[in-house]
């Protein structure tokens, strides 16, 4: 009742206060900030409720579309946020949260983020960013160099050139991929004689000018879903994103690529880009980049590498060979908010040729004037924050050898986990890790044997039942809240390409240690027992097969 | 020399520390954080160097593309950031920084941002965001209601529906506008009989199916530059963005729109959208939205409103009438990082019809499965941060009446400034403010008289010289660092549509008071004197005209 009497007065004087100095004893927010600064992990552990509250219940707290007519005290609202939002958010930094690509972050990024937000620079133009513009250009240069390894003279010439761009900083891998394909499309359908280029006259007239029957972008079946979105947005249509077959370990099959490219050419369909994946989202595998590069060179088409996940592997002198050929790519996507351990919202696309982005360059009267160094001339987005500062700081504080250690131990942890899974009689490794991702499933020991001798129909029946079981285990484990793995559907060669639901694990959090991995398996084994009907059906199918 | 001996050891143990608790006495960062918390404005005032350092000089600090091989201490690097980056960033929060759309922010957003970043949720899916997903849906609902004013039942039905979406939260207005036009394009070229829709088969086949000669998007000459980018990305081509004439105060001319739509129809060119601007970027004017809505209804085409800047005016019961007709729009862009005073990176697009986004919906195997409430099914971006939390907090803490006060005083401040400019014998108001933006220029008193009696050639000559003077004043004022206005080029009717360079002012910072506005004018008048050659040339031209 007391809180109902406490109301804030809506006056301009009061409003001015919130734009200047903190209002009096704002205990809750000050306390939280202090807690956060002292021990972030403890704060998260204590405030995020582990038990799953049904989404329907959570939604009740977020059901009013009316904007409040009455202001709230900062401390009251902060408490409300703690109770309704923070408590029911996801502990993405937990060492047992190994289902997605979010991880614990270096603590120093928290206070630095606050500085970044307090400065509130807008990177679209120099006039609202000043030193942040050369800083972002340097960060793009650093990533460019990591990939393409050009010499000092190259970066001296191009990194800060107003008329050139080594890439674009953006909100994430999806925008990075769209940007790369936008550039590829515009370069493939560029101005020619009296034809002014696709950027001016559009796709319809460009197709009429060039006389192609269609366009195509090729990527393996394991390409990221955002590429379909990119094909849609860019006016190609999802159908023009052609799926290339993969080998036994989810890597693009070069032979199939070569055949598809030849066949498209014969149909007068212009391949505007081939995309190699360096770290597939679901399995972490890496396409044969050098071979793809050769085919692209042969066909004169843009070679893009989606290294949103795997790009950071280049930091490791031990493992960078896994991405051999990436230096031949015309463009590369890399997400700093993945294995560079930057908070959400830091993607980049880098272009080998500093002139490549000219085909998407644009200007305006009040900013982005020709000759200006405004970054906005070459970005799909407009106003953007100074996130590049966090990448810059992490590069300096962690350094390349520090990142190498992080990458190496993630990869080695995945190898360890793969070995651990293989050693279990009742688990099955589905995809072998190249980076720190792997997939597997729970298969009762007898069922494993049955699978080996089953005929096609029996295999299908067993697999369907196992899919149900995998879904049940994954869902229950998530709801229990002790640990989290994700799930996806694959079509593994060794399972006759059957639709197979698998657990998916990402081992990028440096705090995840081997005992946690062991306990994840034990927990899954225990959960399997909680589905007696499913287990019984599986056992009966298994017995039928083995008793024959 | 001492610092050279202080090196950090690259060991996994040391790395683990940075992911858990702050390393020992990390004095610099701790001190800065404390300073920031105590008095943000003072911190910015003290650390941002007012004097302009030439960009070339700043670039020297950001010229090395090599990723460091040696880690840095957090405190050393923080000091480095203070000296090289913060010192030479832009004081966007300063009350005298009135040239762009960045402003001081409510202080409580700084610590809340830190919580948001520490939680590092990924809003693309429930599994990495949980309560943040319903929160973001509520924020979209709040903005939807602010625009469309539907009843409670409407929001109960649609706000949390897995199969529907009231809009998309995104990094900014550009992505919001692209999203709106993407939806408009896909709905205009949707599946029909055996034709599977533009999203599947692409623009070329869609045009063949529908038999149109071309597509068009119409917007006034004052439309934001990002719309050209959108037309390019979406495969329409910049030429298909048709510029509609404006009236004497930069508002779309309905008569010209009607003529252009009729003419396009006669040419079998399909208008996929008309865009009304609610707050033009350069002058802050608002198109006649109701009239545009009627024309769109007549022609059966998508009506989009770019209210990135002006949308927040809906918070003001006193001024929301300025945007009458916005409720008839099929989609509306609004930027929370503009007049909702949220840090950079918070845009939104809202759709009247909860089914509208179906044409851009997409799914994947590991997330965004059908029936899930994953926000990523309807966003152009993929991984995204929990920025919506800051909008939610500001809505609650400031409340609608608080926002109304902020909006009202900004508009009234602009009216006051316009009156002040008009009262000066040597300044000329170029665009009358409707919201809190206006444009003007410095014109010596005698030259003003000369302009009125000049013939066309003389007017042109005077105007060219005035343009040089305006550029000189704007540049010098920026470099002096006491205050900042931006500049743009307009073609005002009362100046015979001559290319006219003007000062552009945005008065959204609540801390900007009238004395600052007076001193901006005095400073400009003083700077004009620092260009003796220009002044002499202008005077001579003026005398020639007046002496006749």
C-alpha cells in the first residue's frame, strides 16, 4: 500500500534531473551496479531463477500494451525488472549452458560498454563519432589483416581512405551476409554501356540487359538460414539459393558444386556467388575453401565465406590451417559477438578488394558527402553505435595469443567431449567436431545394436522413436534448468540420410569444464528413464529386431 | 620505461580470470565507472577535449592493422582509450551540440544498459532470451497502440501470438524502412495460382508473371537517403524510387502524388508503396498523411510512414494531431534512439495488420521452428541484443506524460528559436519548424535587401556566395568546438529552388536552453567576420545590385 502513495511528479524540472545527475538515494540501481561490478557471475547466479516458468506465465507480466500514464521511481522499476525480467532471463554465461553460441564474457567489457553507451556516438558519420570512425576503420583493418594478411603498405594505403572501405561493421552475421551478397549481385549486374547497373534500374531490367535466364547463389545444405532471407530480400528469391550436397561430415561436396555450376552455366543461369561455410551453425564443420575458391576463379564469380562462427579460429596459429583458402575469398563474414566474446550486436563483413563496396556506395546532402570519411556511405545500416570500441579493447587486452588459447581449448574440449560420448555404450556421436561444435544423441545400448542389423523399415521406425526420445530429453533438460543443450535435425549419411533429431552442443564458454560435460550426459541418461512409454516402445522395437 | 616491464602473462589461468571476477586493484576502470555513475555529464565535459584535432592526427593513433601479440592490463588500456578515443569523441550530449539527432540521455539508462549487456541475451529465439521475448513483444505492442490505438482485446489476441507479429525491433530506421518495403514488395508480388511468390522465385519471374512494366515506390523529395538504399537492396533499383514534389514547407505535394500515381498506372508500372514522412530528416516537416492514405486506398497500395524522427510526437496529446492519418498507415518506422532518448541502436517497424509480416516469415531446424514464439522468424536481422529492455524501462520511468513534456518543450523551443532568427536583421529562417528541427542561414542585412530586388542571375550569384559563407561558418564553428550545428542543401521555393546551403538545427536535447541558442547566433555572426574575402565579395555583389 505504501508504494501506491509514492508517486513521481511529472514536471519538466524533474525530467531535467534524469538527464543530469542521479536523483537522490537511488538505492536499488546503485546497489545492483555495485553488485554487478563486484561479481558479475554471482549476480547472475543469484538473480536468474533456474527453474523454468512456463512462457504463458511470464507473458502475463508483459501483457499491457498501454504506455503508463504514471511515471515510476527508478529504484521501484529496477526492482520490478529484477523480479519479472532478470529472474526469468536465460543464464547465457553459465558454464552448463552449452546449447547455443552465447558464452560468458570478459568482465572488463561491462564497464567499457557503459562508457560506450554514455558517449552515445553515432558511427554513421564523423560529425557524431570523430575518433570512433578511425577506430572502427582500424578494427576492420585488423580483421581484414587476420584474414587476408596483406602487408603494412596495403593498410596504410586503404584503411583510412575516404573513397575505399575494407568492409562494414554491422549488427550481426545476417546483415553481414546480406551486405556481401548485395555487393556480389551489384558487381555481377554492373553498369555496361548505356545500361546503368542493377543498383540504378533494378533487377528486372538488369536481367533483360544481361539476358540471363536466372541468377544463382550456391551454398551447402548446411548453410545458415539467413542466406534464404538474403536471397529473398535481394530479389533473387529463395529458389535461386541452390543447395549443394555435403559429405559424411557436413562439408560441401566439391564435385557436386562443380556439376551444379556447369549445369547452371549450360542453362544460362548466372552464378553471382558461391558461399563457403567456415563453421556451420549446426555442426561447426568447415567447407573445403581452397577448392571452392578455384571453382569460383574458373567461373569468374564472387566467393563469399560465411565465417560468422569459425572466423575467430584464424587467431590460433595452431588451428588456422582449418580455414586454408579463406584468404582467397572476395568477402568474409565474421561475428565478434561469437568467438571473439563481444556482447550481442557486433558483426562484420570484410572485402579483399578495397574497391568492392563501390557498387553499394551512397551519399546524401546533410551527411555522407562525397570525399567524407563517413562510414555510413558503405553500410546497409544507418545510425550505429560504437560497438567497434569493444572489439578494439578486447583485441588489445586479450591479444592474439590470448584468443589463440581460448580457441585452442574450445576445440580441444570438443574433441574430449566427442571421445567421452564415443566411450559411452548408450550415446552416439552424430557429427565429429572440427571446431567446438558437435552433435550426438542418446541411444539405449541394445537399440544401438538393433540399428546395425535393422532393415530399412526397421531403421526408420527406430529412428522415429529415437527422435521422440531426443526431443523429450532436450525439452526436459532445458526445463529442469541445470544445463542446456539445443537440438536440431540432420540427415547423416551413416543413418541413410534419415531425418535425425540430435543434441547440439557449442563449447565456447571457457568456464565449461569436463565434469560439467560428464554430468550433462548423466542427466540425459536419467531423463531418458522418465519417459517409460517411449522407452518401452523403443525396447519392444529393439527386441523384435534383435530376436530375429 | 616502467610500463614496458609490466607485461601480462598469456596463460589460460589468467584468461579464465577475466571471465569471472575483476582482477585485483583495477584502479583506472573502477575509478572511471565510479565517476560515470556519480556525474555522467561532468565526466563527459572533463574527458572530451573540446578543441578539434584534425582527423589526420587522430588517425595516427588508429593506424596499426596488426592484432597485438602482447596483452594489455585492463587499467593501462582503459587509460589509453581515455586519451586517444574518449578525448576525441563527440560530446553528443552537450546542450550546445544541436546539429544532429543525438541528445543527452536519461542517466538511469547507463546502469540499466550494463545489466542488459551483462545478461547478453539473444532475442532471435526464446532459448536465449526467455522473458526478454515477451518484453520485446510488449514494447512492440506499446508502440503499435501508440500509433493505431486498437483496444485491449486486439493486443490480447495478437501481441503474444506465435503466428503473428505486430512489428520488428531492429538496429535502426534504415533496417525498419527496408523491412517495411520488403513486406510491401512481397505482398504486392505474392503467390497466385501456380506462381509461388517473389520470395520464392525472385523479382525477375515475379515481373514476368504479373506482367508489369516496372515497380515504383513514391516518396517526397525530402525522403531519407536510406530509401534509395532500400530500393537498391530490394532489387527495385534507385530509379524506381520516384520523388514527389514538395510544397513551400517541405511537405509532399498531394496533387503531384496523385498525378504521378495515375501516370505510373497508365504505364503499367505497379506502385508497391507510397511513403509519407513524419519528420523529415533535414527540416522536420510532416507530410499530409491522411491525404496520402486516401490515395493509397484508392490505388490499393501499401502506405508506409517513415516516422523515425517524428513518431515520438504521438506521446504528446497536445501535438499528436500533427501526425493525423498515421493510424491509416500499413506500416510505420519509429526510432527509439531518437526522440524516445534511448541509446544508439533501437529502431522499430510496426504493422497495422498482424498478418502483414507473413510474407517475410522464415524458419530453420535448430531455431525458429514453426509454432515457436522466436522473434527471429519475422526480423531481417538474426542475433540481436535486448535493447527493448531500455525502451520498456524508459516508458515506465518517464511515462507518457513525461515524454509529452519533453516533446512539447522541444517543439516550443524550436518555435522560440525560429522567432529569434526572424527577429535578427542578418539571419534568414529557411524552413519553418513543425517539430523541433529548423534550417536557417546567415545573410548580412544589406545582402538580404539585395536578394529581394535581384534579377535571376544576380540572385544566383549572391546565393553561391552565401553558400560559401554558410559552409565556412559551419565548419569553423564545429572546429572551434563550443557549439555545433549541421548543414545541408535545400532548394527552397522562396529562393526559386536554387541550391541553398543552410544551417540545420535539431532541438531535442532537454538541456539546451534559450541562452545557448542566442550564443549560437552571436558566434556565427562573429565567425562570418573571419572571412574577409568572402564578405568583401558578397558586399561588392550586394552594392552592385542595390546601387542600381
